[in-house]
């Protein structure tokens, strides 16, 4: 059985409204590229009819492979499962919500032919709300500072990877991870291309505000010691400031007498409570790192595959 040149990995979670349009558009876009291909669709514990639609499509099209999780494990776990199954030399990831048009895949494949290991994408004229656009800019900036990886659009799922990079990614067994940043660490040549972005017409976003905040915290604590070093810097600064406040209170007591010292007690309490708050924050941050170590040393699998569906006929 020969391997296809191109593999497309699509995580799917409650996308029954988008699949009837996604699958034919994806097939047409990949056929237009003119190379052998496969599509690996990962059902991430959908509670709607997504799995039913995927199974029917896989039975009718030998290019499709469907991986079914026993429950929802999250987008990155679904992508890793797709990576494990993919056989192509170039592996592309794309969301199932059609906000990244499948027709844009050709741009990434063309760029990969120039010898790049990873080709990311930058969404132009984004069709998201103002809040999501501003939040995305903040995430991109903070992530660049924390990880040292400088990408323009971390949130865009449309990306292409060389097979050797994906193989190395699959060897990385940490539970909490972020694929674009991790891939950049293993890739020799990385670039980005501008791609179109469409409004989400059906369904709803799977990333709530809390999930976005959690993802950002995962990024900072999984790939960098920057938060710990920042907390250390704040601690040193506050310790210095506390000594200065103590010196002022002592000098005030000597110069202005007992009454001024009594009024200074309230200032001391305010400063003390502030220090306690910062200390609790630092303990919580340290606990987050310790908790991640605990999660990793248990060596639990990222996901559990219930079944894999594919057509008996292989196009290769």
C-alpha cells in the first residue's frame, strides 16, 4: 500500500451542520491540487450526528479515514490522533467549521514545496467579533513573549507540517501542549502565508472565554519559565519596597512622634495585605507548575480511540 503525498487532519466536535458542505468542498479542493491525498477526520466525542455523517462519508469515499474517540478530549488531542494515523509527506490541519476555507490548502502545499518544514497561516480580514480579534492580538503578543516563538497568528488552525516534524511531535508525550509552538521548536524552516477567513455561518465556537483564558495559561506554563521568573522579579521588587516603607515608618516615628506612627499602622496593614495577595498568587502559580508535573508523571494516554472507520477500497 503506497502512502499519499498529502494528508489533511480535521478535528470534529458537534459539526453536523457544517459537514455536508465541508466534505465536498474539501474533496474538490484537494483534487484540484493534483496529488494523492487522504483526509483523517477525528470525531472528538461529538454529541450530535457528526459520527453518523462521517461514517457514511468514509464508506463512500476511500480517501477518508474516521477516528472515533470514546469522549471529548479536546482539539489538540484530536490533532495528535490524526497525526498518528496520517501517512502523507505533507500533513495539513484545518478546522471543520469552514471559517478557514478548504480552498486555501493549496497555498500551504505550494509553499511547502519550497522546502519549508512548517507553513503557518495568517487570517486576513477576520470575520470574528471585535472582542475575539482583540483577545487574539493579546494572546499572540503574550505567547511570543512567554515562549520566544514569534508567529503572527497562533489561533489559526490551518497549518502544514513536514512528516519528520509530525513524527517528532508524536514522540513528545506531554499532556499539556500547544502544537504550533511545539512544532516551531522542532522545525528548521518556518514561514507563514496569508489566507482568507470566513464568518461562521452554522454552529457555535467551541472556545468559550474561559477556555481561551485557560489555553493562554497552558501556553505560558507549558513552554516557559517566564511566569516564575516574573513572579521572582516582583517578589524582589516588593521586598525592596517593603524595606523602604519600613524605613519611612521608623524615621517618621523618630521625627514626628507617636501620633504619626499610629496613623502609619493603617498604611502598614494595607501594604501587608497587598504582600499577602501577591504571595498567594505566587504559591498558586508554583502549584500550577507542580500540578503539571503530577499530570505528566502519571503517563496517562492523551485520548482513547473507540474505533477507526475507513473504506475497504484504498485509493493508493
